[in-house]
């Protein structure tokens, strides 16, 4: 493969997706409408998104020695993602995500780490050359936190741009936040990290200010249908979302991250990069599934900035 531009360090999961009229409450059994297995995992989703949206992309992760693992690698390679950094953990299953999607496109997800839990700091060291050759390194939190922090510090030392998506929500060591050139939480993650409710553009802006104060270079809080709030060294701005009919929000955030990374390596200014990522994510929610919903660069039309 030609020179890698984006390296995604993170998870690969097989998504087991059931569709039902609504999400079940505790103790309830619902009759579903359909079931499908769909390649997913936040890391793999972001790698596919970056590749489809125009960046030469590589993945660093770990799968189990099973049929799901082989299928996950093959799917990434089919989208042109370099999988030389994806290892295999003998005797373990690959990661899975159990997903229920309701008729409004909302979802509930339970993730079982499997091979993802074996991704170690030594794996990052083994693929240091890959990180060194990239322009952007993207990270999430579905692999061990020690490995994520090691990768972030390594990428920072190599002077690569670090995009950290702190999902799923959990407490982070301050040093990890400070490694992020771009910290990209959703409202739930921003609320946990900043220590205040995030339920509006105004509260998202305040949360982003607090997270910048912890050392993040720029903070982009994704708010779904309410858009994106950006707090950067050059100022604060709200980017409204395009209005679409959501079918399934699975992987919308991952599509945003991948699109944002692809736009960064193309040298787009930050407002354009955010707009491109939003446009890609808006397409993804109109389609079912995780990687099956991610659009290609040719499909994305960016609206003129207001």
C-alpha cells in the first residue's frame, strides 16, 4: 500500500444486530423484527470511514482466532485498509457488540471485548514505524486504557496529530486528555469528563471549555441532531446538523471521526473538516448497520457554511 495517512488504533467487533419496535426495559422479552451480523467496532468503523472518505488508512488492533476475526479482517481489507497491524489472540473470541435498534433509529449496545482486550502497549511499540509514517492517529476506548494512553503518548512524541474519541464513556487520566490535539466526545462522554450535565449547545460549550482546560488542543462535542460544538484556540462555534430522517444511528459518531480524520489529512481548514464529517455522518444515519451505513467520498456533498 502507498504511504499511510491515518492510523486507527482500536477495536474490531462483530455487531449482532436485532431490530425491534422499541428498546426492552429490564426483565422484558420483546419479539424482534430481524437479525443480522454486521462488521463493527469503533476502531474498525473509524478505519473504514477514513478509508471510504478519502484517506489511506491502516488499522492496529486484535481479533480472536475465529470466523468473526477472519471476516472482520477481510472486510477491512476489502475497503483498502492495511491490516498488517491487526493481530490474532489464540484461544479467544473476537469482540462482539450486541445491538438492539428500535423503530426510531435509537439503539442500545452491549460490547464484549474478546480479542480487543489483548491489545497491549507492546503491540503499539511493534508498530511504531506505522504510527511514525502517518499524519493522524485516531484512538477510542474499546481497548485497554493503558494501551490507548501508550499509543497517544507515542503518537504525541512522534508529532503526529492525535484524534481521541473518548468512547465508551469512562474516566480518563488527565495525561491522556492532554495528548489529544482533537478530543471528540458526544454529549454523554463530555458530561462525564467535564462533570456537568450536557443537554444543550450552551452546556456543551461550557463542557468543551473545561476539557480544553485539562489540556486538549481543541474539543469537538457531537450532539447528534443538534450538531457540533467546537471550542478551539481560535474561538468557539456551533455547527448545526443537517436534518435527515434517521433509520439507525449506529456508527454515526464513528463516521464523523473517520470523515474528520480524512479531511484533516487533505489539509481542509477546521470548519470545512467538521462540515465534511457532519455531511458523511448525516448520510450514515439514513442507512442500517455499522460499516454498512458508512458512505464513500463521492457521495458526500458539503453544505456551504452559514
